[in-house]
């Protein structure tokens, strides 16, 4: 067995970043030719732009957007035309951005020219920054002018780029800013503090127009305020992507597992890696995200495992891209927010998700796939046993661990380094091995054949927390925001009557007193998962008929494929219907109503009755 290594091949750095570094010098040369700048200002700017690429361990200079300008606006509501001449810009709130020349990267993703992208930059998470990169893409003038309806403004924008370099950004209001989700959050007793910005603004009247007309704010861009990927993140992502492009084959996916304790920035890094990898998606290569963190899901409400085939960037936290239509490619409802009380079933769900992906891959157009696996932040005791079984089950080519080097290695609560040596020494989770009937000899083969590259990175989230005075939302807050967003971000919410006689009711909760659940009465004003099973006849035969409903309580023998979620507003005993609110469009395949542990906002008790559909 080869020993694992945490060193990266520095020769595999992507050419994009070499061009990126050269672009700053090019921008300086172009900008410094302006007569209104004196020598002192020129030297200051050279130092500032050079410092962006010379940061070490999150140390940044105080950078101000001194050269980027608003050239004007057009249409109503306004779209602002910005000449982008600095290395980074950061705007707050939600907005849509378009780069005319494709010289912009946001959290690892290179924007395609002449295409609008939605960015979520509320204070619930560290905002992502807009980063300048060099590009020689030739864009037809007619295409550019077709986006800017004001001909004089379009000519002025092109002239500025020709003379001074940089890029032209179009910034406009995000339609989601008017969604019931955002409106409610701005008025919410607690969350309004996270959706109403209090940063100090630059004292420039032209930049204040964004705030007045679009509710968008320009702020100073530093590592303590915005996410500016460190060199370690960039080099690690490029190393992983180069391995994927050179090693992956159609019948064996290139699997990368990301782990670390909670609040180490796993989700932020995996979004960055995702966005960088999207530049290589084609008819040959594909990218899949396995979301196994049931306590803080990326693409669904908490308590689920899912996989998503990605083709668009992740430019915000989960509540910005959780959708009911389309839902994740496969969504399994586990029903709990932690595997602590049912770890065997949790591992069965991961195994089922892996099997489903294999089947779907064979039935579709086979590609050279990279699978990114996001795991829970449980790094001690039972959590390590579950993590070992996950690694053995998924057979990753690379394991990336984010950690805090400031924590003593003697600290009992610190997650150990997950090297191959650790894998062989870490005890297995015996109940799961017994459940899959693995004998000792097979167990040695099962563990001993694994060989992955181990990479450990210092978490950027740690240094940000030490230098930031802003408080941080808890995992439960993010789950609540995801639930709010699921129901109220789109206009798809519908009020539907669902006959309960057509459904099998399944409770995944471990209630010792089964009589405490009275169905359907106890479901009024609660959330449920809308699921489907091909074994519905078998389940109905196993169920108990109570109050003219089929019920399976404390049932954990089935893995449930979830089609979405619903809020039961009322149980109408006269019509024997549930009166539900759900954003799910099609309910024809739903035959199971599954009851699990949900984090439900208190306001849901009256919120739905006030919704005008």
C-alpha cells in the first residue's frame, strides 16, 4: 500500500491563474497612463494590486475600489453599466451580473460573456467577491450593443475598455429580491438583522445609486468581509481538477470526499471546487455533488441525502439555490437531523444513493464523472466510525480535510488526520458490518484495498472568525432559512386537497408510545415529506388501519425516495382530505406521507393562511 501524502504537485497549477496574475500588471499599465494620477497614486495602486496575489495566510492590504466607475444606466428598472478596473469588487444583497468580455470570476466560476448570473450576498454568509481575470475572448460588437439599449452608453463603455482595459459589468436587480422569502426575512424579528446591511458605504454618490435603485451596496473587499479564495484553495482545486481530467474513466468515477469538523468551511470550499470544475463540463466530463450532511443540506431541507448533476455555478448558500422544481436528481428522506440514533440506517442511505447513481449513470450517457461528497462535521467517537464506513463504501481517490492547526493535537475533541494509516487503525462500526454480513477476512480485503491521496488544508473560516466582530448563524438557523426559501422563494406554491385514504402514513420518529401519534389529527399544521415507493402494495399490507388511514409507526425498514415537502394546514374530516401547501407541481406519483424531524419556523403556524395564491 502506498503511503498517503498531503503535498501538492505545484507544477499542476492551472494556466488560468498564471494569466490571472499577469492580468493585474496589465491593468496597472493601462490604468496608470491616465494623466490625472500622480506618481504617488501610481505607486500606491501598483502595491495594492500586487498585494492581492502576494497574500499569505489571509493577510490582506486595505483595498478600495478606486478605479472602477459607474458609466451610467439604462432601461427600467435600471441596469447599471460599470467599468471594472480593480482586482476585486464586492456587492451586497442579491443581484444579477453580466460580464461583457468574460474577464470575471466569482468564487471560482468564470462567467461566460454576455450571460447574466444571480449572486446571493446577504450577511447570512460571507459574501463572494467579483474577481478580475484576463481573457482574450473576441465578442462581436453587435452582441455587446444588443445588451445595452442606450447606444451612446454602449459606445462609451467599449471606448473605455479599449483605452484602459478591464471589463464591463452589467448589474441589475435580482427578481428574487421581491420574493415572499426575502420580504419576510427583511421584516422578521431576528433575521432582519442579516438581510438589512449595516456596513459603512463609500462616500461616492454614483455608487449610492445602486443602493437607492436596486438595494445593492458596494463594500470594501477584504478577506475579513468577503470570500477571496486563498492560494492554497486555488492550487488544491486545480490539482484535483487536473487529476480528474487525466485519470477519470467512464466506468469508474473520480471521487473526492471533503471532511472536517463543523464550522471549518467545508461547504464554502466544495462550492469553490464545484465552480472551478464547471469550466470543464462537456459531452465527455460531468460533475456530481453527493450531499450527505443531513444536518445542513446544500440542496434540500434538512434530514435528506441527495445527489445533483451540476451544470450551473453555486454563487450563494443553500437557501439561495434550494428549489422544489427541479428538485435534486435523487432525493432520499432520512427523517432525522443527525445519524446518532440510527447510524446503520444512515450508512444504508449513503450506500443506496451510491447504487442509484451507478444505475442512473449506466442508463444515461456515460461520461468521465467527478463526484464530490460533502460529509457531516462529526469528528469524534461514533462520528469517526461512520466516516470510516463512508470512506470504505465510496472508495474516494482523494480525501480533503479542512482543519484548524491552532488546536492542539492532544485535544480529545480534535478530529485526527484521516490518512491511510488512520483508516487502518480506526475501529469499524460493528453493527453495520454485521448488517452487511462481512466476515473478518472480507473485512481485511475491504479496508486494505483502499488507496487515496490525503490533503489537509487550514480552514479559512477559523482566521475569519478570529478577526471578525460579526456573529455567526447557527446550523439550525441555516436549516430554518432553507425551509423558508423552499416554500416562499418561487411562485410555485399551490393549495391542494390530498385524500388521505390514498396514502400510507409512515413515521420515522422513534416514539415509544405509539398512541401519542394520532393520524390524521396530529398532522394538522405540520410538515411532511411527499415520498414514493414501488413497494406500495407491500407497505399497505404491512400497515395498520386506524381512523381509515394506513399507518406504519417507528418504521425504518424502507429507504424513501422523496419528491418534495408539504405543509398540512388543515385535516378536513368531512371530505377526508388534507389541505396542503406545497411548491411541488406534480403529485400523481406520491403514495407515502412520511413524518420525520423537521426544524419548522414558528411563523408557519399562521404564515400560510396569509398567502395570496
